[in-house]
């Protein structure tokens, strides 16, 4: 996926979850943050961020904050896409192109986003007509890293635990099921659940894997104006 009208800016402050103050071309610009997570390790005063200009003249904010250069002492900055809407978009592109086949996913003849089964709504439902395979996928965006290890979540997520239990129920009902961690950065050695922040999520992820839910992690090539899923990352449960 690509962005349009990208501008570099300097991050100043984040008054609340939805907006940030940045400095661009010598002026202070209040922008929309496309990620309501904490992101305290990313949005450090003075760091470089990347903004996408909006074509909507009616908006209160003219720009969306979509990427950041994470400050790492003694190392070059790490460019991280932090747009929470991006993982589903890039996963849809990746899956539709059949690139999930190397990880045991199908080359789908049907790929439908936001699909409801019972009382649950899943990010994607897919079918492969030649084999009769059918399944559900939940997608999680990952922006937290520590020493080259990608971690999720960066804050407690009961919604994430619920999704894992729903995927397990789908698997028990005869569907295939997977959770895919879209790692919105490059160069990660592995992925692990962030047990320190939310041990219940880590336990639910291990239980889902034991029940037959695929746990996948794929990192992305990141530029200020693009995000592309590239290669699998080892999963350490």
C-alpha cells in the first residue's frame, strides 16, 4: 500500500490519543494520530515523524501521522509504520496475491473482509474452491520492538484475547483459523507475545496454537510513503 502527499515533521507532544503537535516547515501543526495505542516508546519529543496530507478541506486536521523514526541509542533510527488501519490493508493485498501459501494459507478464490460468524466478526474470511478449504483470519498490527524482538500487545487487550478464543471456536467447528501479526517494521529476529504487559493474551495465544490456530508473523518493508508485507518472522511462544 502507498500513501500520498507525505511530509517529514518533528514530533513535539501528544495532548491526547487522537492528536499530536508537530513542527513542519517552521510552524506548529496539529495532526491526527492514526493509532490510539500508547506508543510512548515511539513518539518521543524531537523524533522525526511522517505525515500524510488529507484531500478533505472540511477536516479539522490537515494531516495524519502515519510513520515514525524510533530513536535507538547507539543505533540508527528504526522506521516504523504506526497506522493502525494499514495492517488489514496490506494483509488483504498479500493474501489476494497468494503470498500466504508459503505459510500454509491458501491462494483464495474468495477473500472477504469484516465477516460475521455467529456473534463474532473476523477481519477476513476466505475460501479456496479447488480444495474446499475455508477459514478465518484475525490481523494484528505490531509496532513494539525490544532489541530486535517484535512484541504484541503494547497495552492490555481484552479484545485481542476474545479474538483468539473466537478463532479457537472456529477451528473446533471445522474451519481453518489463523492470527497474523503484521510487523510494521523491518529487521526483526523473531516475534513473541508480550507476557510482561498482558500475560492473559500470551496464555490465550498459546492455547489457540495448541488448538490448531495458525500463529503467523510477517514483517514489512517500510518507507515514509509505503508499507509492504515481505517475509515471515520466527514465532516464539
